[in-house]
């Protein structure tokens, strides 16, 4: 039945939609090949996907629309919500009903759950179990936030309750219960005694192939052009405990930032020194790594233009799984834009030196009903001028999944480096708005600073504060 509906969708929507978005790609990192077509109507969006995931042919379809203040999705969707570290993502096929108000969020799902596959170019689901669930969140004027998540996924039960409090210079949060039949607890405490100085402590439970716990203590200070940070971490996975510690400082002089960091884990010390220069469209980085008595050199950077964006980034991450500790990773990203079409290519070099890639293309096509602006769903139709910027949290760390709306309705999301960009048709300022309720990132956020408008060719900086931990 789903295949019949999918064929009808693929044949019927092009003649009646305002705008079509076409996507196709392949990923060794995510293990799939396929494509997706999304048709945007004045009050709804209809999607269909098809392809191969891990060697199996898969299909998916969904219809999202508004009805008396409710947002309803019929079809394939990931039922996933996070608060204070409690995360749940279950692939589902059924009916979703969501209602958002200023202080309340309520979501109900009923249908089937199973194995899912979600990429930038394809979203599908496979029926396995009957499932149902709900998510409820209530914000109070005194800074309290109550959250409740419950779901039945086959024989697995999830019941998690969360409570957080945001004070003038501190925040306390905790959640606990059952997460897919396993005991769960998460907590976080943040304290900022003065501007530019903050302390944080966290505990998180994760459930992968086995139970993973992670703890951290961190401190951050900003003193004019100088920043200082230190952290202590530990994790336990499959009865193996991994510990680590890091410290670093940076100095910013005009367009140049110099940063030195110390990492220690598994009795191994890693020193990383970085000098980075940010110009109008270019970023250059020189990196020196020192470990086990050996010194190595690396270079990074990138370019962001109207037609092409390229970046080579190096980072150090803490891996409790496999007792790896601190490991260096490398990411290469290329994005090419031709009119309303975008080509994307990304490679990841993991700590085991395995190279994996994701590549996909997407394009917008105007339909016969194009003309009136879409009421509920926005897209970027392009232009020859670029508005670019970065989103960071209160500690200056990159913020992924932030939703930014530009004048005219275009909505863009920040990437893993906190960067975002959009094309506009005119070389003049465009109004800028942060859509807190539309974030792809988990948790609840507040805006510390954001310019009222953005000018093509001048990078924008947006600062956010986390109110509810992911």
C-alpha cells in the first residue's frame, strides 16, 4: 500500500505544488543511497523518500499540515525529544499531533515503531512494533520548567521526568526514570558568579550497545581578549573507565587568534597549538601537535563565497567508548551552489583513521502554483549575495542546529562548526531573527546577543545561553 501511495505522490505533486525540493545522495558514513522529493503547498508539506539502506530497499512518506492551531504529521517521522540530558529518538510511522504555546508544548504520537534511516537526502521507516507516546513541557514564570516524556516501543517503556530552575546567576537541572526499560539519571549545575566567569558540572547516562556514563567538571573565563578554560572528564563503558583532563587559553588580536591546549588521558599527553586568521571570506589555521615526544604539523581553513564554500577542520574529542580518551579528528566539507541547486560533500577521518564520506545534492523547483508566499513553510530560493555568520554559546563554543530567519522568510541552520550562511538577492541589510522554537538542537535556549540585521559580506555573530541542557 505504501508503494502505491508513494507512486501517486511522485506523479501527482509536481503538477499542484508551489515549490518542489529534490534531494539525492550517498553516504558510507550513514550506510545508504537514495533520494527524496518534498512538495510545499500554502498550508502543508508532502515528502516521499526511496533508496537503499544497509543493502535493503526502503521507502518513506509523510504529510505535515496545520489544523486549528495544531501541527499534524501523518507518515514517517522521528519521535525524539530531549531535556536535561534525557534523549529519546524512535523512528515511527503513524500520526503525530503537536501544539506549541508560549509556555507549553504538547506532542502525542500513535502508530508503529521500528528501524529508521534519516539523512539530509532520505527519511524512511520500517514497521516492527505498535507504539505510542507523548511529550509535555511547562514553563513557569518563576524560572521553573517541568518536562515529562513517556513512550511504549514494543516491549520497551520510557518514563522520564525532568525539573530545572533558572536563577539570576545559576541553573540547576535534573531528570530521571526509565529510558527504554533501563534506569536513567542526568543532572547539571551551572554557576556564573560574575560576567565572563562560569563553572559547570554534569552527569549523563547513555545507552548504546551497553550502558555509558559520562561526568564532567569545567570552568571558563573571558578576560577581554584572553579566554581560559579547564575541564576534567571521565566515562565508563562496558566496565572500563576512561579519564581525561584539558586546559587551554587563547588570545585574540584583531583578526588573529592564537590558542594553546593541553589534553591528558590514558597517561598520554597531547599539546595542540593553533594560530587562526579570519579575513573577509577566508580562514587560515596553522596547527602544531605534540605527543609522545613527536611533533606534527597540520593546516586548516576555508573559504566561503557566493558559489562555493570549502573547509578543512581539525578538532580534539573525548571518546570514553573503547577507552580511547582524547583523539584528533579531521573533517573536509565542500558546498557548491548553482542557481537553486546545492551540491554537498563531506568526509570524516575518525580516530581509527577510517575515512567515511557523505555526498548529496538538492534543488528547489518552482511549481505551477508558485507565486503566493507559503504561510507555514519557508525555503531559500537563492541569490548572488551571501549573508554568513556564526552561532556560539555562552562559553564561546560553536552551536549546531540553531534556526535563523532572514528577511523574506528564508530559514537557515548552523552547522557543526556553528556557522551558517544564506543567499539573498540584494546587497543590502536583511532583518535577522533567531527562531528559538524551531531549533534542531535539543534543549531550550535564550538569546544573549544578536544584531537586528545582517549585511552581505560582513560576518554575523550570535550568542546564545542554554536554559535547558540537551
